[in-house]
């Protein structure tokens, strides 16, 4: 049971990590677009 | 179960004849090994979890930094825009207010950008929201693009093959701002802007047709936002074949106004013709005079 809980927690954190990475990419892209606009 | 094996009573004088005990020993080692393996995998999992958690933390920090920079840049851009065109910024204020929330603008799920952890049960819902918002953002751009998209119309104008000026006389005044040679056509393409630019957004591209060099192909982008040219000034109308060119260029309200003017002049001419023909008709004048006098007589009686 403790192993299962660990696996579950790992899955959850990994999913969150993935989402954060996507968000970071999106934000970085938007940031670059804005930068280009300013230039 | 054989209780003797647990109590180790040594009831059997021939221990070598005991295969069961060996089996029990091997089973316990097997369990031990299994437990150790589980422990190892658990520690590995814990390590992995720690690693992912630290990565998560780092990502959150990076996100916060980029978010901050983005907001600063956006603020700067807004300031610049408001300085450049105060009128436009005034009209667009409600739209900007709607976009105030950067999370919303970027299509982020609520609570994530601020580093808050989310409930795993609502992951799917938030993922859907996230995707929907992203779709909305991607949809927003084409809408504005199509709204601002200029009307494009192409006009073919006959011209002298020896004429290399690439001028299409359509009544409007144009300023040439460029010329380039394209791959598909040996003759150059000239670029013009309406003389009312930048208030008028209309642009024109003129190039000799590759198929028929006696034709000039003029491509117009946008609609004139000022009054059209006078008919007398319009050289294109004097050229028989190119009168349709000007008709193509007249859009919306200008076209309607012209049609209305034409209708009014036609009505005036018809009324004048009718009046002149009726006054020439002696019978009509006599009938009219009789009717008027009859009316007058009736009025005097009453």
C-alpha cells in the first residue's frame, strides 16, 4: 500500500509538472511575441 | 499444518528426510527478498518523487519570473500604444480592461500560475478549461484578422505595350512607394498607397499581365474612407472599356450615393419632358383651364 500511494503521488506530481512545462512554453512564446511587437 | 516444525521438537530422528522444512526456509528468504525489493523500489520512488517535486518547484519559480517579465513588457507596450494613439486607446479601453487578467489572457488554468497545487480529482476539468481557453485565444486572432482584413479586388486595364509607367488612372491619387520584380512575371510590380494615407488604408499593386502584356493588372486592397473622385476627373470613364474599372472601385456608401444621384437626375428630366409635352398639347391646356374655371365657379357659389 505505501508503494501504491507513492506511485499515485508521483503520477500526480508528474502530471502537474507536464502542465507547468506547457504553461511555461506558452508564456515564453507570448513573451517573445510581445517583445517582437515592442522592437 | 505440522506443528512439530514450529516447535522444533525434533520428533524426526532423520532431519535429512525433511524436505518440508527446507521449503519453509526457502519461502521465508523469498519473502525477505521480496520485502527488500519492495523497500528498494519504494526508496527509488521516493527519490523520483523528490526529484520531480524539486523540478516542479523550479518550474514554478521560472513561471513566476517569466510571468513577471511578461507583465512588465505588456505594461510597457500599453504605455507606448497609449502614447502613440490616445484616441484609439480610448476606444479600446473596455477591451483592454477585459484583458487585464494575464492568466486569463494567456489561457492558464486558475490557480496554477500562482504556484498553487491542484486537486488531482479536478485535473481533467482544469485541463479541459485550459485547452478551451487556449482554443479561445487561438480563435480570437482570426476574428480580429478577418475583421480588419482588407477587401481585395483585381482590375484589368488595357494599356499600350510601349507604356512602362504602370499607371492605372482610376480617379484616385496614388503615391508610389515601391517596385519589385517577381519570379512569375518578367515585368515589375509597382506598389501604390492612396494619397490620403495613413488615414486611408487602401493600397494598390500594378503589374503587367504575364499572359497578355497589353493588360495591366491592378490589385486593390481595402476600401477608401473618403469621398470618391469627380466623374470629370476620372480619366478611366473617358476610356470606353475601362469604365467598369471605376465601378469596381466604388464601394458601399459611395456607390449608393451615386445611384441615388442618377435616379434623381433621371426623375427631374422625366418631369421636365412631361411638362413640356403637356404644355405643347392645346387640348390639355383647354381641359385644364375648364377644370380650373369650373372649380372657381363652384367655390364662388358656395
